[in-house]
C-alpha cells in the first residue's frame, strides 16, 4: 500500500501544479485468480454428449473421477482513477497502470476533461480526512499466496462429491475466484488512506436427469477467507437439483404467500431495494422513498442496517472509495425508514455527512476505471427466527421459491414491480413441500412485499454487498 | 503501440519457449475509451479510460494456462509467463480433453486504420457538441419531450499479437457511437424512444443521415408517436422485422448456437447438423470481420488468425460453425478467426464479430405491401435466449399492419419463439442490409464483453408469437 500512497501523492502534487482546484487519486491493485472446472460430462448417464458423433469426449466410465475441463486464469491488474475539479466542473480519467509517467498523463487528461464541462452548482468539495470508526478489511494469507494446485483440487473434489451424491447427476461445474486487493485514496484535502483485503467466491451448478426430464440447480458462497471444505455445499447443490425432478405444473394460478430462499430473496432485494435508498436517486426523484424518512415502509419487525464495519462483510474496508470512513447506518428500524445512503457529493447537497457508501466496484470493468457511485457496504437484513423448513411449515398452502431467479434485471426499480422466472420452485401443501414446479413466473411488487412480510428466517447468508436470510411474504402471483 | 511494449512482448515469448512451453502467445493492448453524456442540454459525465497491458497464454502438453499483467516491466511480465506455465501444468493433470491448436500458417502483418476525422485527433469540444446538438433538436420537437439523454462513445487503440510459431500481427481497432433516448409525457402516460448509430468510423459518420440532428429528431418523433400508441394484440401474426431487430435475432438467438465451444461440448442444438436444411432457401446468415456495410471492423482475431467471412447458414443450409484454433482442431474444421477476448486480461474464447442476415431480393416496400395483417416490429431492448434457441425479445417500436399499410403505432411488443422454427417461417428477405455497432456495452459471454456488429435487411416471418403488452 505504501507504494500506491507514494505515487498517489506525487500525482496529487502534479495536479496542484496544473492549477486545478481539487484532485483525487484512486489507486488500485488486485491479484486475481479464477478457476472454472467442468467436472464429468457423463456420457453413460445420458448427459450432454448425445448425438455428438463422438467427436469430443470418449468417456467409458460412468463417473470420471478427478478429471474434467479446467479453465484457470490469474494475473495482476493495477490502475488509477483520477477526479479533478476546475471551477466546480469535474473531470475523470483512468489508466490501467501505476507507472508514474502514465499517471501524470492521466492527471492532465482529467484536467482537459474538466475544462469542457459546465460547472456543477451542487458541487461543494472533495471529502476531508476523518477519524476511522470501523475496521480494516480481512486479508487472508492463504488467498494472498494462493496455491493453484490445491485450489483446483478443491474444485475437482467438490465436483466429485456433487456427482457421487446421486446417479441422476449428469454434470457438476464449479467456478471459483480468489482476489487479493489493495487500494489507496489521496486527495488535495489531505486524505491519504488505503486498505487491503481478500475475497473468495464459489459458484456451483449441477444438472440432473431422469427419463426425459433435465433439471439444474446452482448456489454460491462468498467469504473474506479461503474456504477449505466445500463438501456440504456441493452435496446441497446436488440435493437441490435432485429434489427438482418430477416437476408438475401448478393446478391453478397462486396468489398468496411465497417463501423465498435467501439467494432468491437477495436477488430481488439487491436489484430493486438497493437503488431506492441511494440518496442521489432520492434527490433526483428516482426513488419511491423520497420524503418517507420516519414513515412505516415495511412490516414492523423488519430491521435493515448498512454496516461497513462488519468484520466478515464483503464490503468492509476502513474507508470507502473516496476515503470516507465506513460506518454503521440504520436503514429500517421497526419497519420505519431511518436513513438513505450517501457519498460525499450527495451528502454535501443536503448539508449532511457522507455515510461512507462511495463505491467503484462494477465488474467486469476494473474498479479504478469507474467513477464512485452510491452502493451499500454490507446491507444486512437482521435475522429473526427459523430456517427455510420452519418458514415453509408456517404456511398451510403456498409456494417455495429456491435458487437463482431468471430475469431479475427486467424489474422496475422505480415502481418495485417484478416478474421473474423461477426454475427451482415447489408447491407447499399442509406446511410441507409437496412437489417441484415446472418453470414458473413469480410476480409481485417488492415495496409492497416489504409491508406484507410473514416471516424473516435466521439462515443469513452473504451475497457480496447484501447479507440476508430467507423471507416469506404475502400477495405474490405464481403461475406455471 | 509503444516500441517498449512490443519489445517486452517479444522477450516474453522467448522466455516462455526457454522455460518449456509448447506454445506461447501474447496479446498486448494499448487503448482508450471515452464517454460523454448529456442530459437535456447539459453535459453530465465525461470520462476517459486508458487500457494498457499484456495477456499471455501458454500450452504445455494438453494443459493450457493464461495470465496477464498491466505492470509493464520485465520482472512482472516474466512472472506472468511463469504463472501461465504453472497454471498449464496444474490444468494438465486434471484435463480430460486433449486441447490442441489447429494449424495455421505463421503470418506477419500490420494493419493501419485510416479514417477521416479519427476521434483520437478530434477535440473534446467537437464530441461534446454532438451530444448537445442531439438533445437540442429533440427538445425542440415538442413541449411533450420531458427528458433527453445523449451519449457519445469512442474506443480505439492498437493490438499487437505475437506467438512462438512466428506470427506477428497488429491492428488498430476503432469504434465510435452516438445515441439518444427521449422521454415523452402526456397526462399520466410516459413513453420513451431512442435512436443510435455506430461503427468503425471517424466522426464524419455523424455528418449526413446519422447526424445528431437527424437522430434527435427521430427519437423525439418516435417517442411522440408512442404517446398515441395502442397495446399490441397477443397471438400469432405475420411480422415484418426491421434490420436492427433482425440483427438481434441473428446474433442472440442464432449466432450463439453456432459458436464452436458450445457446439464442441454438444450443448448447442446445431451440433452434428452440418449440411442440414434449417431455414427457408432465402435465408443466409453471415459472421464477418470486416463487412463493407459497417459494424465493428477487425482484420485478425485474438489468436492472430485472419477474420474470415463465414456463411454459417447458406440458402437455408447449415454450413459452418464459428471457430477458434482449439475448437477447430476438436471439430476438425478450419479456424475462422473468431477467437476474442475482452481485453488483455481475459483469455480468448469463441465470439461473434459482425453477425447478420444477408440480403435478399425483396424491396422493403414490397415486403410490407404484401403483409395482409400483422405487425411491423422494430429495434430491440434486449431479451432472453437459451441454448435451445428459445428467445424472448422486446421490440421497442411497432405498428399494426393491415392490407400492406401501417395502421397505428404499438407500445412495446414482446416476441417469443424458437429461432430454429422462425428460420423455417421466413418468407421474405429484403435488399437493404444495414449493420450496427455500439461502444456502449456489447455482447456478454462468460463474464467477458466484446464489441460486435449486427444487423440485416428487413425480413418477413409468418406465425410469430407476440406476447401483447406484458
């Protein structure tokens, strides 16, 4: 990090020399390894190879152990994003390099850009240094010095576990990425900070086949540290696929309670709710929650907090991407809206303080190439009681939606309306899972759903910037 | 490309051969992306990003390893080479496939992009004005135009590729684009419309039919028209499809199925069907690196292979798949120059370039005149496809047609179906081929983005399932 701070300080000096009013240098370096392993495309189990004229894989054994198709990439990505302000006009330029010469050129480019822009009357200033309140991000040495052999073996072993779970499993795929990053923010208001951290993300997909029916299931795990044992995770992914065999249509359209597994609920909640609590969206009339602070927007028991100080959170670093300390910001308490999330710009517009929510992470574009936007750090839906099974048992009749939903990006974030497809859904009868459902459309309104929550579970899971449990809500329309 | 990076790349290839790889290749890249965004008549965002780096792929036996670095000194680049080899060795022990590269002749070639008014030489002011002119024209059309958003984007640079077989090629990608979207309001109803154009051209592209004034006027006109639009009826109708929507069909629902990697693992419904008749005789679908009609121009792919013009479907018959050197070897076909990576930090995978329906002999007027009852569907806001060829697209403009005449405008219409059935129902292909490309976004596959071109002429299809307003 010292290396980054040093070159950042030089760039900041250079900007001053060019006569800009303010400058901010964001430096980022990431060591990234990604492994994808497609384990066993199982010909003799009636898998994907049928009708291929035998041109690809000749697999004699029913279950090929320890081999498959690995795709591994790894490398170092470093770069700098520069904001300069000239007479309240902001210029941004970035470069995928941390070489001094390139950075100086980029400062000059950002300055040129600022000069063609009109002044932004809402611009106040870049943030000033503040005392940190939270914690540094976790940096796991095992990820920093990743053993590729061992990690590939972890993927292979997991695929074997998934395939061994049941003979009907025809394919298991695992994707894994491990990242060790360092960043620093330097600005002309004397901010000189940085942090480092590691993340570990695992994705698994399995396919199962019985007769002519083919089903699939997927799941993910996200952690700040290396996960040594993925057996339970792999078993569950396969179990989920097997449980989906024997799909039936819904006898009639269902309008009523739906239990969303944490992963499905997270998709709807992050996509629709998250933008609505961005202060910038509120200021620009793009949020339903404008003027709603203090008002009841959700069922009374619902507690939501954005906690950038949560030790194991994916979004935990000592400061945000413009150098403001991360903090704990209550969003919903007893069902009432408490706060919006701010970066420095939106905060100054309202004469407030930033909540430390400036974020540049927008893959597949590298962080340094993005202008900061308001994003949650770790948006936590506080767990209440019961696991998925308990939530199901509380509903006499309804639908259980599990796994990844399709088409969540088509949701209307302004109105909250969503209509998505669920491939892993089940009919609930007499408080029990009765049978799997054919691919069904699940439609409702997320903002209404928050008011009609039946139960919030305690099976919280981390999905990057959102940590949430399974949730049961009313008034959802499901049709097959 | 700076000489220093080229030298570094050449040293890395030599170093790789020294430490025991069977094959090594390097993609070096130096590129700039600039975006300008105006809301109404005010510039909102201007940003520039410079991308410089080196990606390395090595083969060791049947193992493949990929690594990259954008810290461009000998130490880091050699580390990346060694890391790629380590990955290849690790992979080797776990791989079922015998990954090999199809043979190609080594080649040394440098292609320079010469266009009038290249964006790298133009001032920021000139580009900024394109956005402002576009917004201004649109806002002037009517008081009902409540909001306009205009974007200008440019991407250009140099890509240098070299490998241990002696191939050394370099080219200069270029993409410029201009787009506008307008929101129109009347009472409680809010609608939007857009126009855009882009391709491997200099800024003179925006002088005539694609001038900011013309595009601003179009977007405003189309938005205003939509205020009077009716919901589309649901059901099966004959449809006239415009070049943009035809391009989305060619790329999203058909092109992806023809990609060699999907074919090689048997996941595509086109696997093993070469020589079969999949569409009517008038249907030809092409994927090409440098079409004359526009799009995103690329002479070589990211394995240094020249981009061939591929007629995937010719006169309705499946002729070919899109290949990189690995899938070509596996499927015992020729590499087609379809290996592409988002940038130096991604490994090359099979991707499309410019995918389009080839011209037929109908005039668009004729094709419309003979449409007795149906829908004229234009442009697309995206949608969903799967590997069986099933698609759902939203057309963002549409007209109800009766007796060969446009009767009234329609709100967004959703089309669903399966491309393999649709190809059999095409009953007219017109003679007005248009190609489109855009520096905003592009095609996504396996967490990589790539700039592509797509398009076609107008095509007419019977029995298209329209989903109404839902």
